[in-house]
C-alpha cells in the first residue's frame, strides 16, 4: 500500500515508525521546510523516499493510497479535503479540524468518496485503555456514575518558540485542544458519547505570550445520566506530572494513569472475574514519551479497514466529537453559561482576543 506523510515535525517520527512497522510502501514525504525533511530522512533511513515542499504535487505525482497528515492543526482540514478529493485514505493528526464546519466537511467528503478517514487518537489503542473498554462493553461497571480526565503537564516558552503556530487560535488553540484532546476523546468515548451540556472555565495564567488558554476545567453532563470532569493544564511545575482517566460505576472502578493513560493503577470490580494485581501488571506499559505506543496499532487498524471496507476504530465522526467537546468548553467559558450539544457551528476563531 503506497503511503505518504505530509508534515515532518514533532510527531512525525511516530508516524514514520508506524508506517515502517506495518510494512507500508513509503513513497513520499512533504514539508514546507526541506531541512526538516532532510533531518527525518537521515534519521530514519528514508533516502529513497521522494521529498516535496508542495503536497499538491505529491498527490498528483505519487498517487498514494494512504496519507498521514501531521502539519499544524489549522491546516488539517484543507489538506485532508484535498487528499480525499484525490482518492486517498487519510489519517489526520488530532484535532481533526478547528471548526465544526470543517470537521463535518471531512466526514461528508470521506463518505462521498468512499475512503477511510481516521482521526489520530492513538491512546485508544493503549493496552490499558483497550482492557478498560472491554470491561465497559461487557457491562462490568454496571451503571456509570461519573468519569474524570486529568492532564497535568508542563509546556514552557521553549516549546512554543519551536513553532510559532502553537497556542494561536488560527492554527492550534490552547492546552485543551492540543495537549488534552486525547484524554477528552477517551472520556467521551467511555462515558457514552452523547452529551447534553457542558459548563466550563478556561484561563491563561502563566503563558501570556500565547493567544489561547493554559488551564481548562469543565463539568460534562452525559445523556445517559452520568457526569464527566475535565482538568487540563500546561502549568504544572517543573515537568509533566500525569495523564489520568477514571471511570466510576455501580459495580466497578478503574483508573488509567502514567504519562498518557498507559498504566492501570486501580482495578476493582464486584464480579472479581480477574485478579487486580495481575491486570495491573499485564495491561500496563511504560512508553518513552507522552505519545505512547498507539500509532502502530492505529495504522494496523486503518490498513485493515481499507482492505475490508469497514470503518476504522477512530473514524472522522469520532474526531469531530472530540473537537466538539473542546469547542463546547471554550464556548461555555467565554460566554459564562452552560452550552447545549450538539454544536451546529463553532470554531477556535470565535475566541480571538479572549485573553487579551
């Protein structure tokens, strides 16, 4: 399967390794900065992979079957729509877009073209998360009471100086959209997806050189009667502390923790079908960074979806739902009121000047 990568920045090594691990035919890569491509090419032994600074030329000349989009967030939608129009299946780094309209356009275009569109929420493939999800689908939690997603990380000025698009409304958003959306996706997925309303606060406390937030707190009321708590920040001193996901049900309690929900720290169920300590040992991983090990199985899932004609585990609709929840938090915080879902329209650009 012919594969191409568009965007060779911070997250690209995970895509490159996932493509190699799945034995894709890596035909081309694209970045507006040739030096970035050269560095990745040398590091990952990609000398034979063709290099482009214009992705339109890549699509026309190479005609890849699968394209991964790993550019700045604000460009995801336009590139994805062009790839879909060219008949490509796509993996889109999170967030899938920065507006409801763009996300819906991607969903619609993918369906019309009959191609696979995947939102790159790789933490769904963590061993810990997969095992929690299995228990949930088997009904072991009973009726869910509430869940909580915490991202307590650190990002300093040096991180934002690496790429001027970071922390801007036009190309990124703040900590909730960039750093926390993976855990927000997991919370929504686990708690039943459908949401009635959101109440939230966001603020910019330590990063006055950005446009967007560095702290977000939200309360989510799910349609099934359960509740969700979201806490996201890049203000933790002096480095990343944790990313945790809690699920509380009438018959079960689970906690995923570690750098990015890779470790099961709590496992308590009324049915006692498995041994808590054995579960913690068997379904925990220790990845070298916050990106975890999920890209390779996500790619495998997409490849299988392309071959079999099924939807991928994390399809474009899932990407839109994660985006929608972040935008609903932004809207609630900006307007100082509960926000009902679904959102018909909303964009990060609606919040320009919010923290001026």
